[in-house]
C-alpha cells in the first residue's frame, strides 16, 4: 500500500552531549530507541511512517564521536565524522586513498556533508520492496517480494541470498573491509571491537539486520590498522548516474606488492550480497602472481563462482568480473576484454 | 489470537497473517517441560498395574512356542523411526535455535531435513499400509473398553478388559497427534518450498494468495512449536526407566518373551519371531 | 527618430510579411528584444523570497492529507471514517461524493477531433469542462484544419461506445495505485495522517494491467472495466492472437498485430520497393514521471463569496476555467494566485484536478484556509507521466540517403484515463522531420493502471527523435553517408508540408505546412560550432577501455498559436503596466513577451511594470503555457497591443496638437511630432487618456476581446491610457520550432558506463527575444532529453501493480554531473515571417534533438545492434559487448 508519506510521527528526541549519556539513554529505552547520526537513512524511515520509534537519540551534539586521528600509523575515525570530512582528510587520502575515494563518491555533496561514515556503513538495505514498507522477510514477514518470477530486481543480490535478496548499499563498507578495519561498539559500560568482516551479516544469520548492531549498541569509532597504509588501492563504483545513486556494483581492493608480484590482497565487492562480499578465493589465488592479464582473467572467473542471478540482474556477473579485472589492472593501460 | 500470531499489512493494505508469535515456541517448550515434571512427579506415586507375575508365569508356560525374544519393530520400521527422528530433530533445531539466539544459515538445512522427513513418512505410509499391521497404531471408538481398563489399572485396580495390543493406548494417541501435526507441517512445508530457493521446484512465491500464505505459515508454525512439546514428551518417555525396554526394542528390534506377555495382549498382538514368521 | 539613441533597424513591420520570393531571410535587430536583462522575478527566486503555493500561511489554516489507493484498480465499497472524525483536531473529510458533477459534455464531438488530443494541450481536464483544451491551437503534430487531426480513429461502423467518464480529484474507483480516495483536514499533517490510518475502507479488487503488451494477451485482464484500448474518447477491448503474443514472449514485436489507429501518407509499399536499403528494428522507450521541482500543492480559502486558491500551474489565465469547473463554480467566482511555479513540464498546463480538494474542503469548513501540500511520493503518483512506447519502426532509403518510406507501429502506455496522442504525434512529426514521401503509422493506446499519462515537454516530439533518429543514423553508416549530410538531405525547408491522413482520405487533400523552417541552417551552424568534420576522427576512437562516438539529430515541435489578447495601462505616473495572463512557469516568457509592448511603443523598460500571477489583478486572456506556444502567441498579441497603445498615443497627440496621428511618433520620453520635439510625456498622455475616456482609458474595448480580457479592462478602465488588443494577425500554416543537436560520448566498454563529453544545440526559433532565456530552454530541454536516454524511468511491480520508483532518486532524472561541463547553444536567428517580430517557441523542440544526438553518438561508439530501449543503462552496453554484440536485456518489457 502506498502509505502516507512525509508526515513524521511524533517521538521523544534526545540530544546527548557525550557518549556516556547516549549509552545511558539507549540502555534505558532499549528497543524503543532509534540512533540517528546524519539522519540520511533515519528520515527516510521516519518520514515514510514505516518505522515509528518512541525515542530518537540524535548523536549530532556528541563531539567525541567526530574526528580522525592517527593510531600507530593507522587511523581512528569517529563514527559520526561526515563523509565529506573523511573524503577530504589529508591522512585518509595519504594512507587510505581507497577510503577517501569511496567516501567521495557516496550519493551527493549535500548528503556527504550531512551523512556520516558510521551511518554509511550501518545503513539499512535499500531494496525498494523493503523500503516501501512491504511485509517481507527483512521486515519480519514470510516472503521476499524481490525474488519472485515477476519482481524487478536489477539492483539485487547474486551472492549468498538466503530468502532475502537485498544487498548492502554502502560504498565505504567494502573499502573498510578491504582495509581490515575494526569497529568499536559500546553498550552500557562494555566495549567490543568487531572486525569489519564480522560486523556485516547476511540474511542467513539474521534476515532483519545488515549488521551486528542490536538495540542498545552504539558504534563509536572505526579503527583502520596500518597494515594497508600506502599499499596499492583500487576503488570503483558503477552506477546509473554520476551523483545521488547507489552502486549497482562497487569494488574495493588493496594489494600489497612485493616487487612485481602480489604478496597479499583484499578484494571486496558490494551491491552483490547482503554483506560486503569478500572475494576470499581471489585473494588467495592472486598471491604471488603479477598484476597482469592472466591473473586478472583467472581472478575474474574465480570471483563469480557461486553467483546466482535473478531475472534482471544477471549483468552483475560480468560486471563483477570486469571490476575484478580492473582492480588487478589498476592504473595500467592494457585492455581487459 | 491477538498476540499468538503476527499480522502485517499486505502490499494492498490488507491485514494478513505472517507468523505465529515465537512466544508460542517458549510456551510449547515450557509446556513440554512442565508435563515432564508433572508426569515424573505423578510416576513417583503411580500405582500402575501391569499383569501379575503369576499370571505371566502361567501364560509363559502356556505358550511354549514363543521365542525368547519377540520382534516388536522390524529392521525397516526401526530405520524409518530413526531417520524420522533424525530429520525431526534437525528440523526442530534448525527452526528454533535461531530463535533462542544461536544464529546460523538454517533454511537450507531445514528444508533438506524436511525433505528427508517427508520421504521417510511417505515410505512409512506405504510400509505401514502394505507390510505392517496398519490398524494396530490407530485409535478409535473400539478402544474405549481398553481405555477404561487401562485407566483403572493406572490407579492400581486389576481391572478386567482388554490389554494393549502391540501399541499401548498412550502410544497410539501420541502417534495420532504426530500424524496430525506431522502431515500439517509437511503439507505446509512442501508449499513453502515454492517460496524459498531449493532448485527442486520452479519457485512461485505468488502461488497462493497473501492470506492463504499467511495461514500456511501460521499452521506450519503452530504445528512446529507443537512438535517441541511432543518431542520433549516422547524423549522423556523413551528415557523413563520403566519404559526403557520399549526404547531398547526400537534399537534392537525385540522385547523379551516375558515383557511381551507382561505388557501386551497376546491375542491382540500375535508375536512374531525375529525371522518374522508367526508363532502364535 | 532623431532623439532615439539606437534606431530600430529594420523597422518593425506593421504586419507580418512574407519575404519576397528569392529573398534570403535576415536577422531582425531591436532595442529591447534580443538583449539580455534581469527579469523582475529573478531576485525573489534566487533569494528565496518568492512565494510558491505551499509558502502561504493564513490564520486558522488547517492541513490536508490524502488517502492513496492501495490497489491499482478497485472499487470502494464502503468508507468508515467515524474513528478518524472523532479525533480532536480533525476537521473534516472529503470524498468523491463531495465533488461537483462535471458540466455536461459539449455537443457531438467529431470522432477525429476528439481522438486527437493535440500534444501540448492541457492534461487532466475533465471532458466537457470549460478547459482550454478545446481552444488549444496547433498542438504538436496534431494540427487542426485543413488536414484531419493526427491520431484520428479509423472510421468506425459499429455504434461508438460511450465516452469515458472524466478523471476526478478523488475517486470511488481508483484506477492506479496511489490515486486519492479521500482527504482529511486536521490541525496538522501528522494528525491528518494519523486520522487516515484509522479510516477503514473496504475495496472490491478489480483486474489491472501494468505492461501494455500484457494487456494484449488473449484472456488477459483489461485496465478498465470498459476495455483495454482507448479509441477516441471511448474504450474497447482488443486482444492480440496467441501467435502475436508468442512473438512478444520471444522478445519480438508482432508487426502484423491488430492496431486501432492507422494513419498514412503516400504509398509505403511503393516507397519500400524503391528503397536501396531498408533498416528496421523493434524499439522501446520508457514511461517517465514529470517530476517538477515544485509538487502540485495548493492552498484555498473562501472570502466574500469568492474562492481564493494559491496554486502551482503552468498557465494562469487558462487555468481559471479548468479549476472553476473542478470546484464547481463560475470562473468569475474564482481568484487564482500563482506568481511562481516550480516547473510543470506539461503536467500542470491548466493546474491539476487535485487543486479542487483544498477549495472544496475549505467550502465545507466555512471558508477556513486549507493547505494541501503534495509530498514527493504523492507527486510521483498523481503528478502525471509521459507515455512509454513499445513497437517497431522500418525505414527505406535510396543509396544517396533519401528516405523513401517510413512504417511504424507504436503501442503506447496511456495510463488509465485517456487516450494519449503521443504516438500519433511522433508519426506526424516524422513526416515533418524527415519529409518522407510515404509513411504509415499504426498504433494502440493501451490502458495501464499506472499514473495517468499526459503531455510531457515535447509529447511525442522527444519520442519521435528517439524512435526514428537512430534508424537514420544506422542507415547513414550502412550507406557510408555523412550523418549531417543525410539529415540535410531529408530536412524540411521553407514552408515544408507534413502530416498523415486516416485511411481512405480522398486524394488531393491539402497537407499541413509550416510557417518557417531552417533546419539545414541549424545543422550547418551546429556542425560548425561542434567541429563536426574535425570530430569525425573521434568516431570509434579507442583509448584504453574507452571508446568515443559522435552523433547528430534533429528535433521539431509546435512553436506557436494565435488569437490571444494583450492589455497594458499607461499610468499618470508615467509607468506602463503590462498585464500578462501567462503563467510564470520558469521560462521567463511571462516577462520576455511583455517587452514587445515596450519595444513597439518605445517605452523605456525601466518605466515598465509587468503585472502577472493573480487573476484579481485583471489579466488578459492568454494562450496555454504549453506546446511552446507562448512566445509566438504573445509576441503577436503584445505586438497588436503595443500597436494599439501607440496608435492611441498618436491620436491623442493629433487631437491636442493638430494634424493627423501619422505625423506623430514616440520616443523614450513620450509622444513626439515627427521631425519635431516632445509633445506629450508618458504621464501627460495618460492623464489625457483619462480625460478623453472612451477607447482611450478602457471604457470602450473591442468586442472581439475574450471575456476575461474585457473583465480585466473593465477593472482598470479610467486608470490611464489603455492598450488592449486581440491578435488578429494573419497566419498561413502551423508554426514549428526546430533544433539540431550534436553530441560526443565516451563509453567504457568494460563496464558500460558512458558519459557525454560535448553537446551543442542550435535552434531555429526565429528572432531571439531573450538570449539567456533561450539558452536556458535549449539546455534545459536538452538535459531533459538526455535524462530520457540516460537514466530516467518509472518502475512497477507487475504482480501488485505497485510503484517501486516512488522516490525521486529512483526516478533518476539526470544530475549536473551527467551532462557535459560545458553545454553550447546557438540560434540561427532567422525570423518567422508570420510573426511581426519573427519569434517562435523553443521549450519543446529542444528536447528531442539532444536525446537523438546522444543515442546516435552511443551507437556510433558501440555499434548499431545494441541499443533498442531507453534509458540506456550501463549493463545494456556492457553485457552486449561481452556477448559479441548481442543484447541481454528484455527488449519489450515495460516498467522495469
């Protein structure tokens, strides 16, 4: 049903000034509370009247959640640091151009000015059936409307679909997975540090969430180790429009070169599964090989093994292949096809 | 039914059922455990009257032809039971572990176990119809005299009246419940195969209307949680000391001649030797 | 003329003149026209001071929310609003039963005229309402006399089914998802929304159709209970054969399937027999939502028996009758205010039905102000769409590139309410753009339970360039002919003829002709600016994974109507008030055409005040702001008005100072005696007019004026010297504007991602009256065309008939980074001989040229076999190239 839009239901607004206060509020209100950073995802849900939280906790006043600082050659980025700040930060650009590029290509300048990196990685699925408020698996129902014979599912998953075929829409998430980042999550007085890869979860694990964050959890910071600083990075996003569009597929790769051969690699594609899809087989196979056409071809074939296309998204298979080849090629000039 | 099932707005704005409330799982679990405690307590004081040993001695003397070990469950029947038990436990674990917080990709295991269950049940129906004594497990009005007598015996009175044939009445009632619940989960579960990706059928999530699907999911859920209680009860009985001889027979196939005579009416259940020939 | 700083040269003709035979048309020079200036509304717009409909607030104002239909087609059985109305702060409900019945339909409508809604005429107008529709002249590609209108239904022998009922603002039989069922007024929008959540509506589900071709399947449901195909004002059920549908299922358009509309010219069989090369293809273009920046919000209240409504509309004068009809009042009982409009693109030509909702709710609430803000999601549902096409096209060419025949079949997704004429318009335009000696058009206008279709900027015109231009480009490549040359060869020129006829039209019937046409000049000028010859080296040039392509295309559209009025008042303070009934829809035409009066009468622009945007201010009858009519129509009307003003000035001078009026003229200060000095200042002339009365101060006005102009004149009589006139100038032919577009693209063959490196658009719009506005229109229209080719679309789930692209970012209109950093434009500036200042319209001709040029450049880069549908998404290219040039997308499926 097309529900009434743009008439936000009332809620109680909290604007804590510290992480401690924020955690206290979250603890008190549990599942009734909604954490809001930049509001780019939040207001879609609230204005569409699909989510009606009793309490909204606006993190906009919590200064300690913002900022980028050196951490032993790596970086620690506050969760509510804006995407614009991440994209323009000299340390990010110098050490992790992959992340700077990913942040720079998110949505539009206005959204990047308001949207945060924590919000970008924690945002919910953008499946238009789910976002229409339909009672699909992800919304607690018993069907995936996007995975039916007549569904329009050009933007949906080709990997690891389990009932739900929504994809993770983030641009920065695959970059952070490719950089072995860790996410700091606080809850009450406890703190846990979750590797990026474990932060994102597929529908098999929990069909109603894209991340491990539960009510009461607060993502406070992103830690990027020095491991991949200054290594070879590649990011590319394929989309319909050059601004204000989610990725059809994006790829984030970091390669450690020793001489002309790849000594270690991380390669992650997003927009193809409910979590940033790490190409483990490719990473293993390209170790010890040069960045040449043969490696690229082999990697491309490996990358798409196990892909299951839907009616309208089979193109994602050759597109993933193309992007994997391009990531291995980097700035070199040889043609991949 | 307000809180026992969950409702949603269909894309056309209609109220449709989606699931049972998972609280019902806890209800079934707790119900099963409460029954277990209650029955266990009851058994401490139970006056259950089985056949007098003197009578059994006499019967044993009368029936010299009886083998020392009477076949209760043939190999095929035992295989079926354990395959079914395995698939049922897998189904329950894959269905309910995620609800209690153990999260894993369960759907594939669930439907595969479901297929195993379905296949085993289908085999069982054929086997029971053509090979086994089909009616020996069913309950009906004709069992009322036996029911009366067994109730009397339960309170310690050596009542006249029929003794159980091959299957005691409780056993048969349990089977009936399992038949109803089992066929319900199987039929609904098979329909659900059109909803998920299995590669076995051509998916059509729109095969039924939104509201019919809702009922399907609710029935599957209700019967599924029902099985939690049923299975708890079943395992409990299987492990009760006084029932262990039955449990053993499901493993080894036979009971002793004496057990046979103690618990059954040899006229209603004509014992077979292990080879399968009648030795009545 | 001695005191005139800058003489007007050449002198403005007193009446439209045809250049003498053989005489080359020449650019006209003016004092004001053709020069850039700052329009008086601009500062308010850029500073945010401009008040649009939803910016108005009034004491005691309440807010409306609409209940959208959850189903694509259903009947409302019952509505229980008791719980909602019991809520404190909820003031009222409005349902379909509260809407006034439409006025009785006018007398019998000739089938042909009724069938052809000329493109560019107002949409969403209840049949028979006193809407501008009837008077809309020269609609795109569907001209009136002498040739029959385009898209005419074939002669029907059987009794004609009754006309379809009109569309209302609220309905008991929703025919598309999101169609408003009822409205609730409350203290706040949130409260109104909460109230609607408590309303229980019982529906009876009815069958629906999303993809038009699915509606043709034997046994498939019809989009309306009356049928699935619009035939004229009625409907019938037409189903294709199983064999036809088997072709559709195989991804092939069934060219021999049944059509309900056929138009022809010449003999296509002969044309194809003469051809050396025949190119044919299936093709599809998408339905797109108009998505103007400003949604169709409205605020209304009643005061002293009059209904005041702040609306968002394209036209102003021509919105009055439509809104009055929807509200059920007389036009004179309506005060319509729309000073600024955030675009309409054809979706708000006379406003929209929903305007009636706050007006009628306010009436129920005893005149209390009622605001209805339309959200973006609602706008996507009720805001109209351009009908998509599925079909086939075949063209024959001689070796030299000359087109011998065109055959096409177009199935149009009309939406649920009315036949859309886009497909017939496209065919008609093809006869103009390509001057084919033989052509046939067959078509179906299929009812779909999707948002109602209506004219969208160049309705049928954009689609014409997208439909036919790539075929011409493919032929040129196959024949080894230069792309510019093949277009020059087939281009119309002079007073080119065009148009199609229904079958069995008696031979010898005269065809339509245009008033002027300078397509070849556009092509030449564009080729020069673009550097066509030099850029040919870029065609197919590969750098790494990127390959380039260049393309050229033409576009054409109606560009002017006639017969409207102008009104101005020279006040005793020396200021000239120029009244405009034109809507301020963002094109500047409301001000640009006003300058013609100042130009004619020699009044300094600084002395002029333009009055617009509020019918209470007394505004003259105007054209609709659609069909690119305004510039042509109102330069003519204001020319006549300026001449009237000047005539009266010289007459007053002659009365006061002797001699004949011909001995007087005007300069920047006022009336002068030719060869002498100033006789009357502007202020003095105004005083004298008041003293003289009669025709001079507006007490007497010409009988031929429209009633609205007469009412405006009556309101302003006695305030000064009134210039008022109707455009009675002659015109022979239909006025069309033309464009050439040139584009270079770069395609990444590995990912299919493509971008436009360069775009040049050159317009044949006659005299340029405001260069900056013209540039805005050429670029704006061009970008809209680019969006059609690049990304814009509407997506529907066919199972539920539900919209999926309900958010703006799902609609994917083009962004600023999707177009070249520099866009270039120019105009050939050759005057149209039927307009005294030589001007024609441009808003719509600009759209198709850009779309066609970009499509042709893409095919130049990647080959002819790949692009068969728009928008051209990256995967369409990438998959085909990875697959040996064979496309992998579904060629005919709509709304994906």
